[in-house]
C-alpha cells in the first residue's frame, strides 16, 4: 500500500510539474511574440523618424533658398 500511495503522489507531482511547465512555456511564448511585435513597432518608428528628418532637412533647404531669393530681390 505504501508503494501505491508514494506512486500516486509521484504521479501527481509529475502532473503538477508538467502543468506548471506548460503554463510557463505559454508565458514565454507570449513574451517572445510581444518582443517581436515591439521590435517591429520600433523599426517602423525608426523608419518614420528618418523619413520625417529627411523631409525636415528638405524644408530647411527650401526655406534657406527662399531667404536667399528674398534677400536678392530688389524692392521697387
């Protein structure tokens, strides 16, 4: 009888460990998916910032050109 009780307890412990392992694996998978999503969002933000910076630089050039044109215009 004692062997059967220990065996049942051992099986229950193994089942509990398996459930905890499965739960932890789901958590890890969720965190990995979230990390991948965050990485993609950061890459997208980085591309958007580079594009915005290029547009700002172009606008700054246009304003400088306009300033030069205005300075060279003779007011009549």
